[in-house]
């Protein structure tokens, strides 16, 4: 994993711990919503993570891309599936999402793929 991406994950985890102490209701509320949605249902968790990644690309949210690439890999998505999902964002968002495809590739490479 690249040092930049590893540093991102480490800082994110540390910051979320701090925020848990500062704004526990917000963290608990978002976490509850996330847990209720991001589980197998009519769509598998893998497909939900791929959708979340595509939305992150469309919104040009680099932290979202970093987090959801890792989560996609954790639930068994392949590099090809991840890049295909990111490509859907390009179709829906156009050029701005297209410029974020290298960030998806960076996150994949940082995760060893």
C-alpha cells in the first residue's frame, strides 16, 4: 500500500475516533444509517460498495474513492469490476468523473491490485 493511501487510512481512523468523542450522536447516527444500508439485501454488499464507489467518483470525492475501493476489495470485488463501476460514473458525470479514474487506479494499486 502506498504511503499516501496508508497515511490517509491511518489518519481517517484516528480522526473518526476523535470525532466519536466530540460529536457522538452524529457519528452514531451516520454509523447506524450506514450499517442499516450497507449489508446484503436485494443487492449484495459487493454491489452496494461498487455503487458507492461510482457515486464517489461522480461526486469527485477522493476520500470516498479511497474508502470504497478498499471496501470493494474487502467484499470480493475484482480490479476489473471496480474499474467498470468507476466507468459508469464517467458515463453519468462526464469529464469531471473521467479525471478521477486515475485516483481509483491509485487506490487499487495502494491496496496491492
